[in-house]
C-alpha cells in the first residue's frame, strides 16, 4: 500500500515546483500555470492519502474534495487569464510592474 | 515588501551585472528555502499512519439513504452538498468577473478549416450524448454533474472554434437563466426544503434520488454553458439588456 | 489487501517521475505555446495517476476539466496575447518568449 | 411569537438570501440597485433575527443536510461569528446605500451581483464550522473581491487586482494543503471534532504552519502586506471600504478559530513572534501612511497598521486582550469604511485624491470631512470611540500580564495615526493654488460615510452589548487568566 506515499510525495514535489515557478517567473501566464501545478500537487496529496483505507475501496470524501478543487481551479484560472489579458491591453505587458520579493 | 526599490525592474541583457548577481543569489536562497519546505512537508506526510479509514466507513453506512449508490456523488450532492452549492457559486462568479472586464474581444480572423467543421459536426452530437450518459450514470458509477458538464462545455468550445456564435435572441436573459440554473435550482430546492420544515439541503430519503437528479441536470447545463462562455472570454454583446 | 507487484511499482515510480519531469518542463519551457502543450500532457498524466489511485471520478473530471478545458482556455488566452501584441506595437521584449534568465 | 422566530433556520437563510440576491441582480441587471438594496435590508433583518436567536438560546450548531459532522457540514453560530456577521451587516448596509449613488448604470450591473456574492461568502465563512467548507468560502470571497477591485479600469487597478488574485489563490492553496493534512490525520474537517481529537504531530505542525502562512498572507500581516495597498487603494471607493473593513478580517477570523479552538496556541515564542510582526506592522504601516501623497493609498497603509493591532493579542493571551483586539476589529471596520467612503466622495468631487491639493474641501463637503475626522478619532484611539475602548482593553491586558512594552506600541501607533489624520484635515482647510472642477456628490454618499463614522464613535459609548456578545460560547473561554 505504500504507493500511496509515493504519490503523496509527488504531490509535495509538484506543490514546491509550482511555488518556485510562481515566485521566479515574471510572465503572468507562467504564474497561472504554476498555480495550477501547485493545485494539482495538493489534490494529488489529498486523494493519495485517502487510499490508506484498509479495504479495497478508497475514501470517497477526498475524491469529492478534489473534484470541488478542480472546478474551483478552472474558475480561478479563467478569471486570471481574462484579467491577464486586460493587464496586457492596459500596460502593454503581461507582467506585473515590479516583482514583490517574498 | 520591497516596493521602495525599483532597481529590480531593470533586467539588463548584459551578463553579470549587479542585478543579475542579486537575482542569482535570491534564487539560490529561494531554492534552499523551498527544499526545506519540501523536506518538512515530505516528513510530515510520511509520519502519517499507513492505514486510516477516513470517512469511508461512515459514507458506506449512509450510502443507502443518500439516494445514489456512487459514493463520490453521494458526498458531492448529499453529504457535502453545501460545498457543491458554494462551488457552483464560484464558477458563476468567475464568469461574472470575466464579463465585468468587458465585451467579447474582437472576432478572430481565422476561419475554421473544413476539418474542424466536419469534426465539430461529428463530435458535438457525440459529446452531448456522452454528457447525458455521464450525468445519468453518475448516480451509481463514475460520472456526475461536473464530468458531464465539462464534456458539454467541451462540445460548446468545439462549436465556438468552428465559428458558431449564439444567436442574438439567446444572448440576453435566456443565456443568463441557463448560466444560473445550477445554482438557482440548488438555492430554490434549499429554500423549499426549509419552508416545508426541513433543514438546509436535508432531502427526504424518498425524494433524494429525484432531487439529486434534478439538481445535477441543472448543474450540468449551467457548468457546460458557463465553461463555454468562459472560453469566449467576454460578455457576448446583443443589446445591453435583454 | 491488494498486493503490489513489481510491475505496478515500476509503473508508479515511472508515472511519479514523469509527472514531476513534465511539470518542470512545462514551467521552465522558453516557449509559452510549448509550455501549455506540456501542461495539457501533464493533466493527462494526472488523470492516469487518479486511475491508479482508484479515483475514477476524479480521473474523469481531470481529463475533461483539468487537461481539456483548462488547456483550451490557456491556448485561447495565448492566442489573444499574441494577437494583442501583433496589433499594438509594444516594446519588443514582449514578443519573444522571455529569456529564462 | 418568539418561539416561532427561534424555530426558523436563520443560519441557512443568512447564506441563501445574499446568494438569491446575487442571482436576481445577475438576471435583471437594470434593476440591480433596487434588488441589491432590498437584499441588503433583508440580510440585515435576518442577521438581527439570528442574533436574537443566539442571545436567547446560546451558541447554535446546525447540521446541514441533517447528517452532522464528520459526515456532513456543520454551521456554527456563537458570539464571535455573530459579531462578525453583525459588523458585516452594518458595514454592508452602509456600503450598499453608498454604492447606490456611486456607480453608473454600466458598472452597477457588475457591482451588485459581485457584491452580493461577496456578502454570501462572508456570511458563509463566519458561520462555517468545517475547514474544507472554509476553503470553498475563501475562494468564493477571493474571486468576488478580485473582480470587484478590477471594476476600476486603468493599469493600477488591474495590476493591483492581478497581484491580489495571485496572492489570494496562493494563500488558499496553502490553506487547502493544511486542510488535507488535518483531514488525513484525524479523519474529519469539522473544527470541533478536530479540536477534540487534536494531538500534536509533525503533520499537525505542518498543517498549522501552512494554514497560518496562507491566512497571514491573505490578512496582509507585515511583511506579507505588499499586495494590500495597491489593491485597496485603486479599487472603487465602496470596494476599498469593503476590502479593508471586512475582507481582510475574514482570514483573521479563521486564524482565530485555528489558534484558539483547533490547536490552542500555547507556544509562547510563537505568540511573541506574531505579536512582534503585529508591532512591526503598526509602526511600518503608520510611517508609510504618513509618507503617502494620495489619500486612498494613505488610508490603505493605515489598514496595514490596524491589522497589526489585532496580532498584539496573541502574546497577551488573555480574554481581555482578545476582547480588545476584537473591539479594534469592529471599530476599524466601521471607521475604515467611513474613511474610504469619505475619500471616495472627495475623489468624486474634485476628480483626484492628492492630499496636498484638497483645496478647502471642508467647506464644500462638510459631511464627508466630518466623517473622516470622526473616523480618525476612532483610528487614533481617542475617547470616546470604539478604537479607544479596544486600545484600552489591550493596554489593560498588557499591564496585567506584565508586558508593558506592548503598551508603547499602542501609543506610538496612535501618535502616527494622529499625525496623518491631522495632516489630511490640515490640507482640507488650505486652499490650493489652482481651483479644480467640482462635481456634486449625491447626498446618500455623504450620509453613508457619516453614518459609518458615527457607528465607530458609538461603539465607544455603548460597550456593554458588544462585549457581552463576545462571551457567548467564546473560543477564549479556556484561555489564560481572566
């Protein structure tokens, strides 16, 4: 049953990769991609750890949560892309003016 | 936080200027911090017990009274239906946001080739069938409103790619009604249930299956149309109101 | 209890690494179009992972929403970004894919 | 009659009503203002009814769908959530009235449904007893807030909104990852159940760290505040008011539930650290506010400072300290709404908000300047005002716990606020060199600002009622000394 932890760790990896790209890349489209990768990492962890059930059936609650999360993610992505295009029309660049260092 | 220092903005192509060095240092620091984060998270994950039932048993026990036999659908539309209600709100909200940015960006010049045209003629009816099937099958097998809705949305995207645009008559109130149908039916069902003396989203067991199907059907339609509308990327223009 | 065979293990390991690898490629690719295509591929691989974790409902949602529609939205947005760039003469910097440092 | 009222499911109605309002405003945009105002009045009435219910019957738990936690989602209304609902209702009503005069037809059609969605999200958030549900509410709130900020056209507003969106999504993802870890540790996402089953472990620490980081980012605690001033300052005035008065408080509210109920913060070093960040926010925000040349940016930086005060309660760790922080939260909500509204009036009137160019607005917009000054009294913490009571309670907590140095921060913060308030008022009396075009400001906008400022002052005169509310099922019951 330990492939569960393998996928959970991959989830952690995706989360961190996404976070790195989010901070480092100035282009907004890349930032949006990065947020999506981070989200996938979170969902992967959520669902993978739900497979630690003793029987043959997984825990359905994290599955429902992941589906909710996926729908939220596409909503946020759609809004972010539209906003990015507005920013580009207004400023000529699809980037934020100065990078806030975190 | 470094708002007061504008030198970050100057990205010089020259190699190894002061800015580049600074950036390199920043990245190294970032990588170190993130590796620390990943290690910590990994450790936390691995420290969890290797076997845990979660809520699977509780879901299984209550599945019979939920009105559906697919546990995921039961969670989404009964046990945690309130999450789903708010989530339909999130989807609609995204569209409201996109529409508030302005009207549809000007039409793209590229005309659909014959391939896309034929493809959409073949695929769209098929996708609608698949959506209907997924909606229906969701009660007892993998599928459900979100999957069905997104397949419907894909059909819409294909139609849009092939150059189809909604007629002016459809763009006003009728379009808005289909967009809010999912959330609206959810809210109405909730209100009616409260009025007849139940709790928020407490379906009487004998009606559960019907109510879930009703909500899912409306949600599928709304999700599909909303996703296609998000693809257009702006408010369709046909007279300001109605 | 399900017995995890060596083959399954190999599959999981390969899939796990490909997920990380493709995500990395998508996030560092110099060309935005390539990045998006890689991201769509990433979504499809995620769907595989969901299947492997016995989450067919999530797999369906991921394939349709995560890979399919998100991909379509991204491509449409990229097309508009580029047509905006083409119609309005803006600083050249924008046109090329930004140098990855 | 009361019995009948107590039987009604006000908790559910308080969430459904704004959602229904949002749908109605979306379907009939040309009637947006009327529908919005009717919904606002309805929500206020329902919140009042819920308040009565809770006062009579005590804290209420409500199992959505009849399942009950851990299978289903519970709503929970105690004194703290009620307080947040009430402040949202009061400020929300003021903002609705103000907005009815503020937006033109074209922007009103977008504003009203978004605002109703935001209100629904806030009510849902304050009532939720389930951390996954809190995540969904947070996203609902975040997307609505971003779209509202972007209602102003122009580069500043759009980049501000874009950065805010990214920050908001990032914060939510951190929060969600924490939720996942907690769920997989204890098999539930219900706050009460989690608190019951809580046992420290690496996963729990990771979860609390992630969730706190996400929420601190959303609350804009120094040094994570970089996104706040541009977003809050460039939004339309009623939206700025909403953001500063209510939206940043929502994530702080979740933080309270986390650290007081789920995983009581007993680690003194951590509490001191949060207090230090709060103190830094008070000083930094105050100094930055003083440096600004534009009125709305100034007010936005003052929000950064005011958020800092809320975190001073962590190291004090006593009921009286928490009450002080909450009191500051309440009065800041009203006062800051009043300030942004007044700034909106000035902007509407003169077409700009450059402080040095205020050009005797005091004679032309006496109500707005009065509102600004009264709100300033509360922000500075002078009696009689809500801000004074809040600081007084915090000071008392500091002295009782023998940590007098936090008191110095309170005084310094007050002095900094006084400096910028007097600076603005001073310019309001000075004539500018070049006279400006001037537009008429609708009376509703002036009176709404004044009403909000009066609320902030009245909070200083009628203290027993809000303080008593905080005692209902309060999460601080077991905390520290009395």
